[in-house]
C-alpha cells in the first residue's frame, strides 16, 4: 500500500497527479466483479480498471472486440459496489466511440450514470480527438491509451512491441502530448520500449501508466487474472505472477470432489 497516500478515503484524478509530482508510483489492476474488486480495493490498489479485457478473461473471446457497452456497464456496476477507495476507470468498448463524437458522449454518459464509475478510458491519439474532447466537455474524466491498442489488433496484425521505429515512436509522443492538451488525466502506454516510456513520462505532467512498457512509467497496470496466475496460457515477457491460483483452485476443487465422492463431506460438524 502507498506510504504517503494510504490514508486517502477515495483516490481521485487530482491525487494521481499529486502522486506523480511526489514521485510515488501508481498501482492499477483490472477487476470485473464484486468479489475480486472488494479484495484488491481493500489491499490498497490505487486504480481499478474495468477493462474490456473482460472479453478475454471473463467471456473467453480471442480479442476485446466482441464485448458490448451493456457488458461493460454490467461489470463496472459490480466493481463500483465493492470499491471504497480506488478510482474506477471503465473502458469504452470497441465501436462505441470511434468515428462519432456523439456516440462517444452517449457511451461515456451511460457508463457514468448507470455504473457510478469515476472515469472512462479510450484507445487512440489524434484520430479520436473529437470524441475525447466531446466526452471531456461533458465533465467526464478520460484516461488515454497508446502503444499497443488491443481494439486495433486487426490493424496491427500482431501483439508484438509497438513504436520500435522512429516514425511510430514520434507519433506516439505527438499523440501523448495531444491527449494531455485535450485534458486527459492520465495515459496508459502498452508494450513499447522502456526508453520511449521514459521520454513520454518526463515530457508530460499527467501520469503515465505502463503495461509492458518498462520501469520508467509513473505507475503500472496488469490484468488481475494474469498476475494472480489464474490464467496460465498468457505468458508475456512483462508479466510477473504474484500467485499460482490456477494450481491452488485446481487442488481445492479436486479435494472437494474427492470428499464428496467418499462421503466425508459433509461430516457431523457440517450438518444440522
């Protein structure tokens, strides 16, 4: 838990800026349901992202593209009920903001009104300028997302590291500066070289949250199912597993099955 900001009753976008200024790293994890959100919030996480990665880890889809706005609002509502301290950020899903600032505004307002979340996240830079500005004009805080943007995976054709070449790196810096100028309160940068992350974090006043982007970001985010070892198939270089819940849960279920089959569960103490 944060040493300086551990007594914050509710993390806000303003406090994230203060954490960057103080040199204190920002911790961020995904959550999609009440029970998990309650645990990680109580453990001291600063930001909870209700990510469209729910499409992968909760629904079993290959990409984030199939998840709908209704799905995201459902997950966000569950998380908001559980979290007492963390700032809640919700991904606006694919197709709910690209190409139409009116659609972006409607999507953001639905998320905020129906779930009670505190902010939204949108993928892209200057190409979604109109949508970002329209959402911000309604008073909805926006977190940006640059680098590897999973909603554009079919354009990239690969999940490999982005912005290795000078032209793409310069474009990322330009987009980051533009997102800050538009009014975004923070930016996620995914799967880019560490040195590029350092340049962006030093150039911008707003927090940069990295995932697979090295140690120089102002904070880090991971998918909770990955870092807890629930998902065993996903093994990127940037992932550090803090538990092996896949094994623990498997063993627990196997023990339960054995006890039920043998008749040892329930015993007299577990019966009325």
